[in-house]
């Protein structure tokens, strides 16, 4: 499994998973924005994703495939497949007796960018953001 060669050379990505109860407010609004048939329009799916600071692109994915995409992730079915496999793998790490899914958000931190992954209902929202490198302190 590889995202743009990120796993080559042994310096693989750092993956952070954080348990949380609710997605960001912009995603909560999207999940309520569907039509009466339960299907969301593309505008409802992507509302707010364009306004994320330092955003380079995004994907909205379901088990059926890519529902929406833009920027550097536009039509990037390979990355969508890799992210969905990571989400499926992470979902297998349930605590004994836990009824809830084990995570809502996951960050894949690479050298130049971060993929912020949020699971909301049956959809996975992926935002590619510029990675802010901390300044190195010279002694």
C-alpha cells in the first residue's frame, strides 16, 4: 500500500488516530443537508471543504467509490482506495465490548502535506492540507 511512494525507503508516514464523538461542525451540517430520499447533492457533500485553510484538495468517498473530489485529489481513485483500505484496517481495532467505531478521525502526516481523514456515517472525507513544518532552532 503506497501513497505517492510514501512507504519507500523506510521513512513511512506517521499516522495519528484520535477518538472523538462528533465530526467537525461543517461535516455535521453536511450530514443533515441531504434530500428527503437520503441522498446528498455534491454541493451538500462538499459544503465547507473549499474553505479549509491550507487545503490543497479533497475527496468524499463511500464504499461505492469517489462521490466528489477537487484540487490535487481530483479524480484520484488510487489515493481513495488506499485511504479506504486504511479506514477498513483501523476499524478492525475495536476494544472488546465496545459498540462504537474505534475512531472518527485519522491523520496521515507526510513530509510536505497531511491527509486529514474524517469518517461520518457511511462517508469518508479526506482533505489534503499543506504540512506546516516547525521551524528548526539553531543553537
